[in-house]
C-alpha cells in the first residue's frame, strides 16, 4: 500500500490543495490503475473532509463538474490511523497533514512510503522544512520537498536550489506557480487531465517515479 503523506509543521503551505490535486491527478493518470484514497490527517480543521464533501455536493448539483473518483478516510485520530492501515496493500493513499502537530507528523511519517513537504521556499519556512527533513532522514523515511505558491519575488530564496543541492536535500522541480485559479480552488477539483492541473499532473509523475525508485 503506497502511502504518500503531504506534511509540513507550518500552516498554509499548500498541503491540502496538493493532496486534492495529486489524488485527482492520480485518478486521471494512465500510470495509476489502482483505487486512490485521500486521508484527512488534519483532524482539527478537517479541510480535506469539507473540501471532499463540497466537491461531491457541487457535482451532484451540476454533473458537469468533476466528481472525486477516490475515497475519503476521515474521523478522529484513532479512526484515521486505523482507516489508513485498513486500505488494501495495492491501493494508493494521499494523506493531508495537519499544521503544528509534531506528534501527528511523526506518526503519519512512520506510516508513509514517501513524504512530500510543500513549502513556499521563503527563508523562514526553509528552516522548518530542514528540521522535518532531518528527522525523516534519521528515521530512514524517503521524502521530497516541493514548492507551492511560487512567485519569483524577493521573499523567495533566490539561490534556493543551490542551498538544497549543497545540503543534498531532495526536491522536485519545477515549482507549482502561485495562480489566481489555485487561490480559489477550495471545494473544487480539476476538471480533467487536459485542463486545470496547474502543474500537479507532472508533479504526480515525478512523485510516482520516486515511489518506484
Ligand atoms: N499555487 C497556489 N496559488 C495560489 N494560491 C494557492 C496555491 N496553493 C495554495 N493556495 C492557497 O493558499 C491557501 C493555503 O493552501 P492550503 O489550504 O492547501 O494549505 P495548507 O498547508 O493545507 O494549510 P493549513 O496548514 O491551514 O492546513 C489556500 O487559500 C489556497 O487556495
Ligand atoms: Mg490544510
């Protein structure tokens, strides 16, 4: 059962949207022939559960809108962990992590075949990313850093890739750009694999490559 967790201690780094878009990209991908699941690891906010329900309700009202062709795993902490462990071995699971919850990050990491750490790549965030990365490395859990809400602005570390390369930190390039479309994406799903993917389709391909490594 490949479990891919999208984790960062920092809030608002694109964990939930990356979980939804990667899971949808997986259902659109020829490379994924197994059932896909998403798990709402953000028990406190429940963003993913609400998003899933809103998207399904929107589809029920207007069948032209996409429906989620994946299953939602949600509930309290214990139910969530049980739910993830119960998924058939061959299926693919994307887990949305909760901000600020170190013990949850640790527990979800331990269940994961791959951890994705989304970040905007600002100096303050990088420090937190490196802290998580250090722990994952110590625990021998494969991980990749991804970049979200990417703007070529002054508050992004210009030499970010040089810094990560020099530290031998694994990341996936190119970044997901900051777009008006994604800023309004809550409650929606990308329409199909030709449209609205905003880079998450090629990101999925790279994530699957890492899994098969
Ligand atoms: N590429 C993007 N371009 C523009 N806006 C984005 C992009 N990615 C995410 N956002 C916006 O940033 C906000 C945070 O995204 P998201 O909820 O996915 O982050 P999160 O890490 O799950 O947050 P939290 O820590 O609160 O759970 C949302 O309003 C979302 O629409
Ligand atoms: Mg979230």
